[in-house]
C-alpha cells in the first residue's frame, strides 16, 4: 500500500517585504535639510550620501568623546561643561568666542531661548535672575 507523505505547508508571505532592522543613526532627511541650508546650491544624491556618512562618523566620535569626558569626571551623565571642553579642544570655543556666540550664530531662536537663559522685553535683552 502507498503511504501518503505529510503535506508541507509553505509559509505564505503577506506580500510585504521584510525590512532589516536598521541601526540607530542620523535621519537622512535631517542631514539633507541642514546641509542644503548651508550649501545654498544644488547637491547630487551621491554627495548627500557621503555627507550623511561623514555626519554619522562625526556624531559617533562626538558622543564617544563626551562619554569619555563624563567617565573621566566620575559621572554617568554628560553635562554642559563636557561639551564646552570638547568645543575648546576642537578650537570652536576660545576666550574671544564663547559658547553663547556659537549658539546665537547657528541655532534658531526657539533653541536659543532654551540654551541661553534670557528674557526678551521689546528690543532689550535682560538676563534671567
């Protein structure tokens, strides 16, 4: 007598391709927006890919350095002082150019208000008490 073989059911696909889990990183649209703001001219896709890779590496190194500074100070939290030390080592902050000047030149007003504690009254800027 013939024995029937058990039928193997093929797994049905839902028609939607599975995506690989992506490593956390910088969002491409954010990099494109920031870079195009400063470039002020058309940039090819290949150039954006390279800028994205460079930005990714820069922020990885930045976070590693900040983590090392916090660990060296015996803390588990990165503080503003760590960022100031890093910016000084990179040559962005000097005695003539403090962090506040960088904030005013490169960040929009809503972020400036968060980072620089001032109250604005008319045309006068009054420090917070």
